């Protein structure tokens, strides 16, 4: 009798364990599919952004007029005043420009094989499909003097900023902006810091164009920060 009850208990326990394992595997599979889909979508958007804005830039260089072709896939947005090193502001050029699908640029990191759209604001939805600017807030013009902090997820699966840990000093990072300019940045600093540290975002670059990449470490307890500067 006792053995029978013990056998039933083991059977029920085994069934529960199997169900839990199947459920966990299912969850991981779904999460992987969603992440891979978002990664592919973000790369496709990046390719579209580069093609469209490089074409637009060449058209502007070959014409003496200010007229541009309209595109239903583009939306007109005002450029915000860009902060200068002394706390003032500068317009950075034209009073308006175009953004496709909310992107203000594209980041390429040859070392990790990354090509991803850059969105101008960090939200939960935005960083599921791309990387985004954390500072300055609501930035809409890249490749200008000062530091721009770009954050991305570490999904630990090779997508987004998962491979930033492999970036080395001297590596190149390329930023294409809404004017079609593709600027090369060189990595010169890499370190771990706390999640609360924000000092690196507002640092003085002495008029240089710089970017900072930030992502979580594998244990999510710290942040991996990378600095890169343009010539």
C-alpha cells in the first residue's frame, strides 16, 4: 500500500517536472523567435535608412534648389536645438529634416557584425526593435559636436548589443545620420560601471564628436560602457 502511494507520488512529480520543462522550453523558444524577428526587422530598417538618406544626400549635392521629393513613408520633423559645450545651443543646420520609421540614423559595428537603426528616444518598445539615444533627450541630429549615448539590449544571443563585450580599443564604429553622412568613430575607452552612473553621458568632449554605447552585463548588475570618437 505504501509502495503504491509512493509510486503514484513519483509519477505525479515526474509529470509536473516534465510539464515545467516543456513550458520553459516553449517560453525560451517563443522569446528567441520574437528577438530574432525584431533583430531582422531592425537590420532591414537600417538598410532602408542608409539607402534612402544616402540617395537624398547625393540628390542635394547635385542640385542648387531646396526642393525635395515627398515620400509617404517619411514624416517631417523639426530639428531640436543642439547643446554646445558651454551650455548654449546651435541649430546644427537646416530647420527640418526627414525621419523614416522614427529612425534618426544607423549604427554599424564591424567587430560584432551589427547594423541597426538608431531611434531618438528610449522606450520599452523602441529598444525591442532597435537601439536608441538615451542622452541628450529627444536628440534628432547625430554626428554633431558633443557626446551621444546610445543604449541597446544585451539578449545574450548575439543580437543588438549582446556582443559589445568583444569590442576592442581601436575598433571602428560607423554612424549614418539623416543627412546621409557616414562618420567613422574609433573606440578609445571601455569599462564596467553601475546602473546608476550617468556621469559619462554629460562629459565634456572639448568640441569633438563622440558616442557612448551602453548595455547590461550578463548578470544585469552592471553596465558595459564604450566610448568612441570621430577624427
